[in-house]
């Protein structure tokens, strides 16, 4: 059937108030990683209200809503956990009560990324209203623990629930642009041993903090010489945490450790990222131990699904059928060409595409700089734009497959 683009846009505009209310309801429910149960139940209520065909909550706590019964499985994803609110003095409004005016909605999670969930649910409503179901099944996922361990939710969905869509639309914030990749990341730790002694005679000991200081100088130089990619940009690293042990403030420190946030561009590997640090002269001299963190925190259901803290780099081709489906959807809805770009931060795509090779393409409400920031906000117009896009993407994908 021909897609009635003008009717889709009209429906999306019609549901702007419903999406706004739904988003504000989600914002009002604190839902940091591993504490998402209440917001999951609120999403389930909205999915039931608009007429999803099937709704499940899996053993990890992810909510899975289905529209249609066709043979082509297409998924759209929003993680529905948030980070904390930080220093409340930096907010001009309550992050959970939120705020609203004619153009924007404020509150923790508006851009990152419960706005995507609001638009997806009402895209399902538009599909039902206009009879846009076809030879596809649309899976809408509200996933947990992404802020703690991006992609873990989809590792579980793919590996344990054996769900494997043909492609996935990530609704992380893209400012209503199309994003087709991101750098990967990993969490690295350097441990340095020392020997304590009384601080009045430090020569009797071996100060682990001093040894780490030499290492940090070399790590800072290393950070300027990492890989680069024409599309995804440079690899980066930053020291994010420092730890030490010492018998007292009057003693030489007998251990020191740092955490490193390492962003991997195309062509860089986790093995190479560890080895380049192990090869630093100061690390070797200090007998430093370089390792990768592991994650094993229970979800809100109590399920533990451990993984190493490695989140692979990914991108899909500009000519991929999923890319073309989104570009065509945007042009036919809005009569202009979309901007195609990439994320700076990391998404569930690290598991979907990075680990498992399922194509991911991004289109979401909100802007990346709003993520984790005080006074976080999203735009009502973005919710409308994205709901319209999500409603037509499945049929446009099927049309692209025929070409």
C-alpha cells in the first residue's frame, strides 16, 4: 500500500499532547540503572492503552512491545534508565517534577532517552490508526542498565531470548538527524604496587602514588597519538578515577590505581588498547598491572548477566538498506534531505551491531549535549518528527528491500 505521509504527520501532531504527558510521567519516576521497574510498568500501561499486540517483560526487566505479525522483524530501542541528577544547585527546576513550555520539556531523561520511548509508543498508535501494518513485526524495546553497561540489555535479548531483528533503530538523541555509527569504548584499570613506611622516612618505602605519577605523564602523551578515522574521528582516553591505599596520612602509599575511559575508533582493538599501555616504560618499571573492568551488577529483577567492560566500535555503510530506508522516510515526510552523522557517545549499538553484527541506525529526539547535563530538556517538535519517522520506517524498509 502507498504510505499516506501527510496523514502520518497529522497524526503525529495530533498526539503531541499525549506524548508530552507520557514523557512527563516517565520523568517523574526516578529510574536510575538497576531501579527501572516502576518506569517499565508505566510504559507497559501506555503500550496497553494504545493497542500493542503483545507486551512482555523479560527476566532482565526489559520491556518488549510488539506491533504486527509479519515475517520481517524490525526493532526500535530506547534505554529507559537514566543517570542521577548530580548537584541540584546546578538545576533551575526540579529534575523529576520537570518543566514544560510551548516548545520544550525539561527533566532528567528527556533527551537521554525517554523521549525516544514516548515517540516509539505513539508511532505504534499511528501504525494502528492508519492500518500501516504489513509484512513486518515491529518490536519496541525499553531496555535497562544501559547507563551502567551499554549494550548488556541487548546481549541478553540476542543471546538468551534469541531475538534477532533484521535491523534496529536506536532512538538515542540525534537532534532528528540520522546517525550510522559511533566509536567504541572500554574501561581500563592500571594497578601499581608500593611498600608503606612512616612518612618521616619515605626512603624506607616505595611510594605507589609517585610511580603512578610517572605513568600518568606517559598516558597523557599516549592520548595525543591514538588512531583516527575519517568518519568516526579520533580515539581518545581520559583518566576518570584514582584510588590509593595507605596506612595513614603519615605514611607512604602502598598501592595506587587509576581508571581510564578509552574510546576506540575504527581499526582499534581492545587488545591493542591494553598493550599500548602495558608497553609504556613507566608501567613496566613500576610493574603495573593493566586490566579491563568487568560488570556484574544485578538488574532490578535480580538477574546477573556478567560481561567485560568492552563496547565495540561500529558503523554501517552509507548505502546500507537501513540507511536508505531512513533517508527516504525523512525526505518523503519532510521534503528535504536529512543530515547523516554519528554519535560522540556510546549506545546499545555496541552490542547489537558491534558484538552481533545486526545493523543499527540512529534517529532520535533531543540533542546529545543534553545527556547527563543539568536542566536536561527535549523538544516537543522532535517527539512529533520522530513519531512520524518511526511509523513509516518499517514499510519504507520493505520497499527498499524490493529495489
